[in-house]
């Protein structure tokens, strides 16, 4: 894997060597950042189910100030820290090994809010509705927050959920779809 654009363009990102993570392909990563950016002038990101940290690192390379990385696997959080250290980004990040729902509660208690939230849970688990509900409950999405959900193309995500509305869906190949959510102003 590599960083596609920005300050660290072309730099390598090491991946976790097990079957429990599924790195976002360069093609999908480039497309999704062209949709949400492609560059940023600050802001905060949350990379939930971070794996090797590819999405959050790409966001930082393109101008996001800080990213919180969360993954349940110790091997993944070690790899994220290694990648951040290699790119000298550790001072702009927080990395936690934790269950996603517990982590969202902690972030809510800390009063943190994010401009971009990347959700990429294991494809076999349909957690998106629950995750959106917990994000809403914990009030961690800034008013203009974009939530980016990577999921199996066979899974159709709800048009609206927990105060968020779907604003775009893009399919990549046979297996990967990205669905984008923003706050639903009609429900406020």
C-alpha cells in the first residue's frame, strides 16, 4: 500500500499480515478522497476499524490535522503506530486498541467531534446502522461531518439512519461500495 497524494505521496504503508484486515485498494482510496476532498485545510478524522491506518494516514497527508485510529486487534494498532512513526505523524494522532462501540462511548465522554469518520468494519458484519446510531448518541459528528462507509456491494445501506442521510453511493468492482452520509438537517 502507498499514500496516493499530498505531503506523503508515494510513501509506503505497511499492512497487517493476516486475514482479519482488508486494506482499501489504491483505486478506491483515490476515488473516495477525490469525492470528499481531495485536500483539506485542517479538521479532525476518526478511522474506525483502522487496520493498518491507510485511510487516516491518507487524510493526514492531504491536510487533516489530527486522526484518532481505532482497531480491536493488537497487531493492527502496532502496525498503525509503526506507519505513523515512519511518516513522523505520531504527534498528530491517537491510536487505541478497543472495541468500536466502547471506543465511540469514550470519544463521546471526551467531547471529541470529527469532520470525517471512516467506517470499514469486517464485511461479514452488518454493523452500519448500529454504528451510525452510536455516533449520533455520542454526538461525535461535527455539524458538517462526512461519514464514509466502505462495505460489501451486496449490502444496501439505509437511505437515512440515526439523524444521518445518505448523500452518495459509489460501487467499485464486484465487491466494494462506498456510501457517504451527512447529518440530516430535516431531523434537527
